[in-house]
């Protein structure tokens, strides 16, 4: 691989006897490494038998040998800004660039999902049902350019003894002799059917206008500049730590009026003067009239208010922006789009705006970025209320819009993996570890009753999350802080909870509910606190939806205004699973109004 102390040589010749790098971005013991290497070799042997020339031409006779490589944390820090996830997409992209520079255009990555599969510890909601998941990466040069295109997808490999687990085709296609690769999908490193097709990944720290990736990472340039400035004064380790410091958060909202179906907010991602901004906004506003008869308005937000320059900035901003949709994304869950302009406006009828379209959920699908003309954007918004851009999994998508599309994940997160594994659970229990055996047994009572009675008498999924505490001191789920809200709550009885605990319940319930709301209209949460040990009781909570006008001016400062707060009560543990909002089990429901919610009587509908 490239020298750890610098960018390294560019595009070294490919070795005639290609040795496949198996990159570990997870901790595996020796036995697991051997099992994984053997499974990957079988996959490669099967794939290369038919597709070797497709990958390497006639000059290279690639074999199926793999070499395990576990990059050091020091190296990872020098090529990507590190966060809590070692197997994040940003690390994978950076390692693909390093490998390409070393003459290795195709690599295989093992991540945390791989580790779970090797241990047969699968997440039933998001993991493969069989096989061992790995990430395949293929890097190619653009024609007549030194920039590269990095293609990423997941694939499953199978140990020898698991051949009986091979997938069965759903059509009349005659399946070839099978060992490990899913051969009827074609070459493993190519695009396949939508669900296995993968996507192109770009350097997250380069400007939005840059397509693909340079062979010198943006992070490498940045680290070199920072360490050169600090090295005379600080050791290299401390200089790297400084380069890893994250920028301050944007305080929302950054617009004058909330984005909606009738008000397009467009973010300008290039430097401009106040006068130029005013003229551009007028041109855009005038461009709306022929399409929508003056029905809609437009607002242009300058760069210094949102600071979107790179793809990392864009997806990070989207994570906040999507919470400000005034309407709950139920059903298909389509959100109000994020629209940006990346270059000065010359011809309103020809310029293509960047459009981010997504669902209000954490299911494992990437965010979609498309480039569209203003007229097409307006027509979609007028007819259907959202942008008719493709979403991964939309097999029936048929668009008349021309222009490139891009799927991408947040670079700091693992890719193709859901962040909230309990998203489909009707009952979610939050407990503070470690739990005694007695406490676990009492929690099991909840599960047993729920399995028997469930919602509407049906069995249903549930989840026990041993990762939270009701102390409210761990700093999680701080959605409300971004809006600068106050901490008043309209309550008379707190069921034994402190203000801090109630704030924590609100943060947890609102965040998790938002992530699941496009798939289900409900969900029940149970919180275990100190009184669980003494009185065998828990706090149950459910979201309190606001059914009035969510676009009211008094709600302009609030994200997700369709959530007013939550209902809650303390009940015996064995009744928790039956405490649907419409039941009378366990006494009266109490009501908590979220921080910043208008006082009773101020909204026209009395809420």
C-alpha cells in the first residue's frame, strides 16, 4: 500500500499475479479471519472462472488468492476524519483510492456486518438471511483524466459447508453449477439488479461540482497543510488530532420561511454578493410564474448561512433539513426536497439545480441527488407535492427528466446498514445496563404478554435496547437543541420523573418516532428507571401528534411540528405491552408538551 507518511505514488502498475486485498475494518480473531478468507477465495474462484477477462483483459491471469490487511488507526486518521465507526463509508472510499494508487483497482472490505455474519449473530431486520456479507469495490479511471470512479456494492459469500444455502432463482433461468458466487447476476463487480446494484461513491470532502474522486484525497491535502503549520510546535500525533477537529454545527433554521409545497427554498453553494443574490432570486421567482401562475414563492439562501460546500456538508445539512418538513411523511414517506444552485445563473431555462430527495426513515437506502431544470421541479411540486426523482427500490420509476443522479450515504456512517435496528418494532424497551438476571426476567414478562396479546390481539415485533439510561446525562438525541428551544413543559403530574428525565424521554421518543413514522403510524416506548427495582413499574410513552395547521407562524421555529409532545404513564411491568394509547390499562395518561410549544390557547384550534 501507499506510504503512510504521504500521498504515495500515483497509479502503480498492476501486478501480473493479482493478489486480492481483503481489508478488515472490524476486529476479527484468527479463526474468523481464516473462515472469511476461505469463503472469499471460493467466491473469487467461482467468479473468475467466467469473468476474469471482463475484469483484467488478456494480459493478467488473476487467481483467487487473497491477502488480509488491517489498516492502522494512524493511517485511517491521515486519510479521513475519524468518527465512532471504523467501517464508515469515508474510510472505505479513502482506502479504495490508496489501493488504486498501489495498482490494486479491486478490493474486498469486511465490516461490522461481516463480523456479525461470521458469528451467526444476525440482525433479522437488516442483515442477510444467509451467507457472509462483504463489500466489493472497483475503481476505474475516467477517460482522458486522472480522476477515478469508485463503484461499491455488497455481495454474499458462502463457506464450503454452506453450499446447500445457495439462493434459488425465482424465474425459469437455469442456474449454473454453484459454489459461492451468485452467478446468474453476472460479474460480481458490475451493476446488477436494483437490489444488488451498488452505487458510485465520491470524495466527500471535495466540492460539490467535482465528479468522481481525485487520486490525491482532499483529506490528505488538508492534513498536510495543518501538520505543516503545527509540526514545529506540536508532535505529529497532536497535529493529527487538531486536523480531526470537527467544524461547529449550523444553527437551524437558516431561512426566512419554512420550505414547503408552496415555498421553494434554494441554497446557493457558491460565493456571491448581496446584490447578485437579490438579482438571482428575482430571476428564479420570475421563472416560477409561467409554470405555476404565481402560486409559489422562492427564497435564495446565501452560502455563509448554510456553509454547504462539499458532499459531506450537503448530506450533513440534509440530516437536519429533513426534520423541518411541516408534514408527517406517512405512507411513501417522501420529504420536501432540498434544492441547491451550484453555479451563477446564466439561463434559467437551461441551468440544472441540485435536488436532494429522500424518505423520512433510517431504513438502509441511500439519499438520492438529482440534477433538474427549475421547470421540471415546479411541475412536480405542483402536481404531486414532491420531486418525482427515483428512490432506491422504486422498480416502477419512469421519469421524463434528464440529468445525472447520484445515490450517497453519510460518509461518517457504515453504508448499506440501518442505523436504528429497532425501527420496525412496535414496543421498544430502553434499559440501562448492566441488568440483573431478575431484571431481565421481569423484562421478559413484557415480551411474553406482548407475544400473547400484541396490538389488536396479534403477535408483533419488539426490541430490548440495553444502550440507554433514563438519567438524561449521556447527551444523546439532542434534536431540540438545534432550534434554540426553551425547556418549559405543560404538566401537572410527572409520574415520579425529573425534568431532566422527561427531557430525555422526549428526545428519545421524538427521534425514534421520526425514523419509523413513514412505515407505521404508531409505536410504544417503555423506559426502565430506578423505580423498576423497587416497585416493578416502568414508564410507557407514545407520541402525541398535532392535528392542526403545522405551517402556522407560531410553529415556524420548530422542526417536525406535527409532533406536539408525548403521552406517558407509569404502569406495572406486566401491563406495559398492553398500554396502547386507546386503552385504559394502568390509569390515566399524562401529557408532555415539547420544549418551545406555544402555550395552550395560542394556536387557533385550541392546542
